[in-house]
C-alpha cells in the first residue's frame, strides 16, 4: 500500500497480457477484453469507497452524475494500469488515494484525458516534487487504449505562466502545461 490508500483488489495479479507499442514521441498501451472486467470492477469499487468515505465532493466525481463518475474512474484506472505496465511495475494495484498522494510508487501521479488536444492539468495544491505523467485514454472501443504522452515535474508545471483561472464559478485555479514541453515517456523517473 502506497501513500495510505485503500487497495482495490489485493489478490488480482497484474500479469494479464497487454500490448505495449513504442513510438518515437509516445508509448501506447492496449488492454483487451479480458482486462476490461477488472478495470470496470476497480472503477466501481473506487466509487463505492469514495461514497463511504464521503469523498464525493473532494474527489472530482462530477457532482454525483453516475455516468460521469464511472467514466472518470475508468479513465483514471486505465491510465494508471497502462503507466504501471509501461514502467514494468509488476506489483501495482490501483488504489483509492487522496489528492497529494502518488498513484504509482512514491512519486508518480498519472493524469488522464480523453482528448489529445488537452494539456496536462495540475492543481495548485499538487506536490511539486511529483512526476506528473500525461496520458490520453480511449475507452470507447472494445479495447482500452492509452497513449503515454510524456511527463513533467510538479515544480515545472507550477510556474505562474501556466496558471489559469477556472471557468466554472467556485472552482479553484489550476496549471495547464503545454504538451510540447513534456519530457519523453521513456525517461519517467519511477521511484518504488
């Protein structure tokens, strides 16, 4: 268990077959039908865990919209599993972590989006010493496909030139880091 999170499924081995393709600018990880059941079950578990811990308001669960909540968790779990596979972390299990805790190892926070045009988004209260990995996830097909675009240190992202104010009233400001400044995914500094 890392960062005080709750283990989602401590008995499921992270040894199912996935396809990892390496391209010059990014890496792509594909999960097939067999893995999707585990990803769905993990997403449902995370939502139930958040409800029981009253984290709904603090965990980005889209104001209680059940469809949006499951989609948010599917994106997150798929991207975390993809990055863990890519890095060769064989003992990784998705966990219910709070903001300020790493997703993988002691230093990696995985950020996922659906649209390739979106930038890496990091919150003001995020850890400046974490490595933030940017991923684009496609969960619309029979296979879940994750493009690992690159990474940046929190202190690089948290520069005032990248600070943006939220469009939605009451939402806190955040940092948007340009994709073209991300470091290669082949250089992600994983620390167990």
